[in-house]
C-alpha cells in the first residue's frame, strides 16, 4: 500500500503554469444551449459573458484536450488501470474503477486499521494513467483550465443553415446560427499541481496537439468549424521539497517561477513515451 503522505494530494510540491493565446483558424461555435429564456439574435447563439463577449469555457477545452490525449495513450497502452492506459469516461462499465468496484473498495477498507488511508491508496493505485492527471469520479483532477475570454473585438457572424428531411430529400426547415469568426483570439491559462515527469509529459502531449492544430472545439466540426491553435505559449515551473521550501516562499510572496524551455518539456514527453512503449512491448 502506498502511504497516504506519498499520494500526490497530501502536500503541494510543484506547480506548472501554461499561458498563451488560443487562435481560431476557422470560425468556432461553442453553443449557449437551449436552457435559457433570454431573447437571442439567432436560433443557435454562442456562449457569451455578461458583457456580451464570446468566451470558451475551460471545461470545453479540457474535454477535447483530454479526449485527444486518451486516443494517443490507447495507441500505446490498450489496457487501462493501475497507472497505465486510458479508460472510457463516457461508459461506467469501462471506467478504470467502476461503481461496483468502488463499493468493493469501500467495504474492504473497513477491515483495515486506517480505513481512509487504505481507501485513498487503493483508489489511486487502480486509477488509469489519464484519470490520475485529469480526474475521475473518485480522483480529483490536478489540471485546471480557466475560462478563456476573447482578447480581441470579435464580431460574431450569423450564418444560415438548413435541416434536410432524409426521406423526402427536401429542406425540412431553415435556421441560423452564430459563429465566432476566424482570427479571434482567446486567452489560455492552465495550472497543474504535483505532476511527476511522465504526468507533465501527458499534459504536454495535449499542449503540442493544440500548437499543431490537431484539436478542434465546439459544434459543427463536420462543417469545417472548430479549428484552433495555440500561439505564444509560455510555460512556468516551480518546485520544492521539505528540505528546501525557499522556492515556495518566493512563489507565495512574489509569484517567482522558472521558465521551462521547449527542450525540457520535450524530455517530459520522451519520458512518457518511453514508459508507454515499455509497457506495450512487455
């Protein structure tokens, strides 16, 4: 059993901060949904803040970032759990720890001298690689993505759409929808805590996907919308240990951090890939 004070949630030991711009290569459409009674200029409006400016919820970016990472991890590790692979968060039966299994762990923990510590340790050990970083129903995420405000004056476009009656092969109805235009920019900020080298590589895998334009966001992606890319990315890092808390003191008092070079981040990614390939070839 892993000791409770060795789990990554016990004490803060490092912080990774990633900032940059998320630029729309095409129009994007992060919809406001239909659960509103406010009048809108469009049948399908985009999400806006209180000032009427479009923004991207951190949860939306987090979802597509995680999905991209999961697909790559599964290419290397086709099984999941116990610190490896990526389970399917959309299907309870395919979670690394299912509802049935968490009940078994809870019941088993009552037999131990320190039930809460045993429970926490067992859940952590059985959790898959991706859930350990991005979270699950039983493990809190160690990656936080802030809502992304629009940093330029984007003039929202209204476009026409039609719904086709597939049986009659005719137009069933017409509607319009809002789109944030290409060239719009959003401010990106990601904070991660207590990630080891391979876990930082896992997050960096998603950051590279953003920089390379491999990740799309929002609706109507089949129509060509949703293409984004990160630019001007800056990565900061601060770490400390019980024997030397001076970096933590400097960070708390003045926000002092160290810059991370791309070459250092690539080493994180290499460490992750080496670990996954080792498991793949085992």
